[in-house]
C-alpha cells in the first residue's frame, strides 16, 4: 500500500494535536483518538499531578487491561456458542 492510499487525519488528544496516518477511515481514527482523550481525561481527573508521560503510560495500561478483559469475554462467549452448537448436533 502506498503512502497516497493511506488516510491522514489530525486529532487532538489531551490538548495536543497529532497527525495520524493509517488505513482506517478518518471517522474511525477520530473516534479512537476521542476515546483515548476521554480515558486520559478520566485518569488525569483522578491523578491531577501526573505528568503527560506517566498519564500516557497509565492510559495505555488501563486500555490494554480493558482490551484483555473483552478478549477473554469474547473467547468465553465463543466457547459457550460452540458448546451449545455441539450439544444441538448431538441431539
């Protein structure tokens, strides 16, 4: 994929502008940036003395934890569906 095929969008996260380049549509990149900004604002409100680097790391840790929980829930749900389908096939 060439550079011209990529989407380029400028977003604001924690009062700073960032240019994001990627294959996703612009509206998705804006949505992701907005969610990161929201998470940083939540953590900053609870910990107002954090510098930006520490705030960014805590945001990454929290977001990754949320992701892993969702991934585990998804795997359990798929397992449950698979078991139900298997028990249906055995009836």
